[in-house]
């Protein structure tokens, strides 16, 4: 294996920053920041976790609705395997996601999701962006809150 070039090192750091920007956007429910993570024509697939698949604008709208009942989410991303190919890349990243939901009595119901993000990325004039994301569920510790309805 030959040493990485400065460009490859920079690309890896920028891709890591992108993955963290995504988690920050989701956890802070900052939808404008989320727009800086994906290409406008990105395809996303969250069906393995009970979500939807589709183009970025449709899935973004769904994420806003689906995450609104959760006052607490924390996404940890780790163990990214990144393969660079010029201005494109693929990445497989482990994610650990504790979530909290307030039940009718005001008690916090918590559970944790473990998954992988399988991404295709592209370098744009605005930096690296996700062109395709397929979430691959691995496990759930705990259970979904009783009465929770995940929107379509």
C-alpha cells in the first residue's frame, strides 16, 4: 500500500466532517444544515429501519416529521471505511443512535439503534456531498415507544 497523497488525506478529513455534519443536522433538527450534506438529486433509503426511500426533498420532509416526536437523538458515527476514486467515493460507516421519546406521562422512553450508512459520495464545488445513502439496520436495544406512529 502506497502512502496517501495530501489530496487523499484532505478528502478523508472532509468526508469525515461531512458525516459529522449529517449527525449534527439530524440531532439538532437543523434542516438547512442537512441540505449541506446531500446533493439535490440524492437518493436515500431508510426502509430497513421502517422509514422511506426516495429523492432527497421527499426524504428530508419525511425526516422532519418522523423525528419531530423525539426531543433527544444522538448519532455517533465511527469505523468509516472510505474508498476514494478521484471525485467520487464510497463509504460504509457504523452508527450508534440512542433516542428518547416522551410518553404521555412525560417519562422519557429510550432505545438505541445500531446501523450502517452505505454511502456514495461526490466532490462538488461546495465540497463533498452524499449522492446516495442506504441505511442498513443492524440491531435495536430496547423497543419503540408504545403508540409511536412513524409517518409514511
